[in-house]
């Protein structure tokens, strides 16, 4: 059996400062800000669960304790909800503690995304693993990370998730220089090159890395040897670039809708989008939105 046949672990980095969400994130981790009725990080964990992943490693810091608590039992609250006969709420708060096995590792210094992933090295053995970034929320029939896992299992390669972005937005992302491998049902590319946050005129394409990765444990060798680059940080993108040159990396265009929860407008749109999926709210919300827009 090859090592990529089973992908069971996902790293979810949650140690970022969340400056884009200030002042809302001054005392609340940005990952705990709600989209509709759940914290954003719960969408990411549910995507992992729905993709068949079994273990989550949060890369966290001293200010993010509430994230761990959210995925733990709260016996006092559960007793109160049972006493007040609120079975649906009781189920909602208990389920979240029973989703999946979770461990947390502290990133003691803010040295970038690459460094955050490196903090999980001892938890990953001779295997492929997922990385899921908390700002990118997907709404798709097949969960975003599952789309990458399927290609990684089929090909035995590391795979990164990409989507097309506006030309004016390329400098917010890692951008790939793609070679088309398969343009049938799902678009698959070979990564010739990948650049972190290029200037608009230097971007090799409009295909941006959208916070989902399936990587071989070999990535740690590259992360250990690269130097800080963009923003003085150890960039995951630079390690992927080395890996692409030495052993090949694929990119898959993720099918579905994506919301960047760190962006003001997209955060609001994500709230509306997920609330419209809730049949208890959809009709009334639509009426109110339409009347608001007509004013
Ligand atoms: C990170 C990555 C970048 C990627 C982006 C996706 O950047 O470094 O390559 O495109 O996530 O959300 P950040 O948003 O943390 O600056």
C-alpha cells in the first residue's frame, strides 16, 4: 500500500493575528467570528469531517483558547439545555465536541504560514496530510479538500487547490504558473512555478492558491531549509515551489463557491449565503433583502 492511500490528518493553522477583521477580532479570535450561526472555523472542521479526515491539528497561540473550547464538551451548558428541554440546541453544542479527534500545537512565534505547518512536523509521519486555511470557506457538492484528496490518492502527488481570481487581486495570493494536464471534468494542472503575492504585472496566471493543500511529509524537509521571504516570513509557497521543481506538484481547480472570510464584503456575503441555505430563515431573509435593496 502506498503512503498516500489514506489521508487522515489535517493541519488547520489558527495562530494568525486577524488584522483584516479588526476591530471585531480584538478580543475574539477571527476564527470564532460567526458566519450565520457557527464560528467560521466550524465550517472548516465540518469540511474535514465530511471529507473523511480523522484527526485535526490546530496550530494555535495563547490568545486562541476559545477555539479549543468550542470543540470540547461544555457540561454545564449541556446540563442547562437539558433542564430547559432544548434538545436541538443540546445536540448542536454536543455534536461539535464529538466531530473528530483534535490536538493543538502552539506556534510560539509568528514566523509565517510555512513555520506554522512546520510546528506540526512531529505529528505527521510517513504520510500525506491536508492543510486547510481558516479564511477560505467553500460551498460545494464535494467538499473542497476532498477534491484534492481524490487527486492525491490517484496520482501519488502533492496537490494544491486553486481558483481563478480577478487580475486586481493576484497580489493577495500564491499564484501558480500552470501546465494543463487534464481539462476534462476537473481541471488539473502541473505546477511549473508558484509565486507568493506577485505584483499584478508579474503574476504568471490568475490561478490563485485558495487555502487547501494535500502535501507529502517531504514538505518538512523544504520548510526546514528555506529562508524567510515575503513579509519576512517563512512561506509555505516557497517550500511548495522547491517541491514542484524536485518531485512535481499538481494543482486542482476547486469546483464550487468560495468566500474569503477575512474580506469585509465576502464575509457579509458568506453570512447571507449560508443563512439562505437555512430553510427556517430563507423566505423571510429574501423578502427583507429585496426590500432593503429596493430602497
Ligand atoms: C496564504 C498563502 C497564500 C494563499 C492564501 C489563500 O496567504 O500564503 O499563498 O493564496 O493564504 O488564502 P495569507 O492569506 O495567509 O496572506
